C-alpha cells in the first residue's frame, strides 16, 4: 500500500507539473529482413541479463518497440540507419524533426523560417525529397510514417508532407531511416527515395512520467510532458503532448510568430495469443513567414515596397536578417491533422504470425497570403486563399513465418484518399476579392493505391548469409474531377476535366547480407519500383494547359546499393554506395512573372549516385563520438523547360555536393550529478543554384556553410527528495551556430514579378544566427 501511494503521488506530481507548464505557455516495424522476428529493445538495453529477467508483459509488447537496434542494422540487406537520443543531443531542445534528420548521412534540409518545429522544411535523402521548396521537382519521393502509419498526402505536388506535422521531439523515441525503396514489406507508395518512421513513446509495464520545459532566443519556448500509466488490469497507456512557439530571428517591423501543439495517446493490451493497440495523434501548427530578400540591391526594391522611396532592400544594404513588414508581404501556413489507428497481432502457432493495421487520417491546410509589396494593376494575383483537405483510409495485413532457415512475409496494403483542393487568387487594386476572385481552382481527386507482396529471407551458412528476394504488385488508380462553379465570373484555373489513370506494375527486388566475420558484414540490394505522378500531372493549378490523360505516365526507379558495416559493443560504422536511375520525374515549370502558378510541367530522367558513411563509437562509458558524411553527384540525363532549354547533364539543385556531421560528447562526474558537454559541427558543401524563371538548375554553385553547436547537460538526483516522486532532473544549456556564421538557409534565382523587364537575381532566406537555449527535464 505504501508503494502504491508513492507511485500515485509521483504520477499526480507529474500531471500537475506538466499541466502547469502547458497552460502557462499557451517506424518501419523493423527492417523487412527481421520483421518476422520483432525487435526486443528491452533485450538490447539489458543485454547482460538473461531472458528470464524480461517480464511476460514486456515480451508480449515487444513488437511496439520499432526502433532498429544496431544489430538489426548490421544484419540488414538494406541501407538503413537509426537515430536515437544521442542524435537529439546535437540539436536544440526546441528543434523539430527536420533538424534531427539532418544528423543522418545524406540528409539535407532547407527552410523559409528555420526557427523551431513549427516551420516547414524541405528534406532530401540522397537528393530525393519531400516537403515544399520553390523549384524542387523532387519533393514527393519519401514516405513518412508515424508509428508505422503513413502521413503522406497520396497525390498532391504541394504539401505532400510538412515537417511541422511533428513539431515536438520529446514524444519521439527514435527514428528509422531506410534509404531507397527498401524491401517490399517495408515499402509504401512514396518510398522511392526512402522511408522515415518516427517511432513515438510506447506503453510500458511500469508507470513513469516526464516534464520538459525550455526557453531560448527570440521568444522561443517549449513545454511538453509524457505520462505512462504502466500495466493496469492488463492495459497500459502512454499520453504525451506539448506546445512550442517562437518569433522569427528576422529583423524588421514584424515578429513573424509561429506556434504548434501536439498530443499523442496509445494504449496496448496483450492477450493469450496476441496484442491489441489503439493509437491517436493530433497536431496543429501555425507559422507566418516573409518573402525572400534580394542578396544584392536591385533597382526598385526598397524596404517600403517596390518602387517606393526608401533604403534599398537587400542583405547587403538593409541588413542580412532584415525582411519587410508583414503589411507588405505576408503568408500564414496552417497545418491541422490527426490520425486514428490500431494494431492487432496474433500468434497463429507453428512460427506463423499475423498483423493487421487499419488507420484513418484527416488533414487540413490553409495558406492565407497577400503580396502587397508590389501590388499594382500589373499582377492580378496579389493575394491567395488556399485551403485543401484530404481524408485517407487504409489497412495493412502481414502474415509472417519465422523459422530456422527462412523468414517468409506475405501481405499487402490498401490506401484510399479523397483530396479536395480549392484556391482563390485576387488583387484588390483590380477590384477583385476572395469572395469575387480573379481566378479560382476547385477539384476533387480520388486515389486508390494498393500493394501485394511476397518475400523470403533465406538464411544459409549458419545464418552468416541472408538472401531476400521479393516481388510486389503495385496498383495506382487516380481520378480528378472539376468542381467548377457556373455562378462566378472568375477564371477557372484547371483545364483538365475528368482525367483518370490506372497503373499496375510488378516490382522485383533482391537483397543480400553476408557476415564476413562476427563484426563485419557486406550487403547489396537491387529493386525496381514505381510511383504515381502528383496532381500537377493531372492539370491541377495549371493555367490554360490542356492535359490528355493518356499522356500521364508513371515514374520508375531502379535502385542499386552496396555497402560494408562493422558492429560490436563499442563501435558501429557503415559505408555504402548508391546509384538510382529515375524515369519520368515530374518537373513543374514556372510560368511568366505575371502568373502565380506554374504554367505547365515536363518530364525528365535523372541519376542519383553517391556515397554515405556513418560511425557511432563509445570507446569508454564517458565518451561518445558520432560522425556521418555524404558525397553525391545527382544530375539530369534528360530534362528541358517549356521553351526547349535543355538541362541535360546539369546537377540537380538544392542538394549539397558533399556534407558531414561530427559530434563529440563526454560525461564528467561532479558532486551531485553528471555533466555532459556536446560539441557538434555540421557542414553543408556547395550546391547547384536553381533558376526559378527558366524552371531548372544552373551551372552556378551556392556557397558552402559550416555550423558549430555547443551544449551541455547536468543530470542530478538532488531534487528527488524535494519534489514527490522525482527520479532525475536534467538541466540543459546550449549555444547554436556558436561562431555566428551568416549563411543562406535557401537561395535561388528569380524575379519578383513586379517588372516584366527585370532580370533574374539571387533571392534568399537567411539562416539562423547565434541562438541560446536552456531547459529543464524532470523524470518521475
């Protein structure tokens, strides 16, 4: 009774602590080779203990712990990495998931407002990406999962997935990153370039709780909590949530605020021959941002508007971090989504297991913008209201057999989405408004994607050799319908009524892993995969472009990878070479400067090739070293714009030619606790510059940049007897961009659209200057 009372007081203290902070502040399920044998992370954590020390409840709930272990990575036939708490130490406590991903080899990020988890980022893996950035044609080639559930919009070219959909790192336990399509069992409809599974906190046998609070530069603040009930009449539930907010570091008349909040709950109940779970995740982010700023002065661009008197607007004249007032240029991006899902696992006997995962996802976005900086009667599209919604339903069923010589996986998934997109564009100088727009767009797109697969991991030579052949049958059905309003006099944007496509393709693959010694393994894999084109190919948002549905193609990817790994208790390292050839890569082409939207699209072919490497080394318990590096050469073999200008042979834009991360942390015992300083160096090599006017890459290279971060944490048990139930308290302090380097978070060639004779010039978003963060974490 006394122990129960103590636990109750601990949980109650955590709830009160966390609630007060919130109110005051306002995975791929393991690698496919090992899916049939669920990852038991408890076993790795307690590797020195015997299996008898693991409780029956922990064994039953082991499939929930999806973060890949170092041993699973070592045995995999695929190129995979896992990001853990050690990677979290490299980024600020108010960072979002994009900054965490950037610590992995071959991952690059760009942002229009890189402040915290509320801002949206473009993310690329080996050059193929997801997210939004003007000019990036490769922004729908990665599948993003939350607890194994797909978060991607199936069809949209704009907003397939926003990094702000996971604004809080504290609820994420680990991240699995698969490079390339992966094996059939772990593949989804957008996995050509990779699959990212954000594995959240999971229900546990024992109760626990945690409260986190951090503050930093430019009004940045984050408050979050997690609460685990522990096993209660066979049920265990985890609840986590939080709030994060910040103003922009940009200087000028406006603060450009952004904020997000998220909540996650999952309950699990083991039964005699299986496991049942029910999960829910909700997030809402709201971020304002400004326009890009000329790097050098351009005639007509002043801090008071185009053609107005005043100081010339540019990073050289008005200031590197200066942006004009929100009254002149303003955009508000809201992302609001939720996922409801369940997992049912059954032990069928004889080594056979069945897993069923149904889900429902609803997502809403709102872009409200006005471009008054140069609003005149020249541009009829000076304001925007864009509010698409989508609803997705799906189910995934896997039947697996684990035996001494074979791991067989059979199954598939179905995913249906209805996507409604509407957009109004107007200019009050011409007498138009949101209620009476100059031009509008309103379409409904229904897409039904499916996949049936079979794969077999054959284990030979006492398990030293693993061969995984696989075959998938991928299906893609898409239908777009116009919802034109006959009562308005506004121009209708989409010019393709009733476009429909239906593709069915076979996807063969094979992977090999050979354990040369107990510590060294070599692997290679090959796959052919397909992807449905986005809504841009069906005519959405295209002005006066007639699309013939018979001409809409499907994108094809051929992926080849080969690598080496080393694994022991202290050192884990890997290096791999990748070569991907993509056919029918959709390239959205910019229209004239009087048009807000693209005027058409073209199809190109591209090669993505390079080398990735990583190392995790803990030679002694105090010292931890992490490093990752990438060198790549990604280029078009064929591509052109609407005017026939060829981009053949040119590197793809927005992808560093080389990059690396190095991080060193060291634990020091001090009276009352443990201090751990962490020093991180992140380097992004030069990248090809994009021309937003011609609609393709240039032969120019963007400058490289180097960022150094220094942080330290202090863990203590000194407060254990002060606050009831406290088990550990951590204080953190960090300086990010320690050397205060000035760099461009994103940059491209463009015209502002205010003068038809204007020549393309460099426009950019400045990256974040030196920032300071401090925080406190309390474990119960």
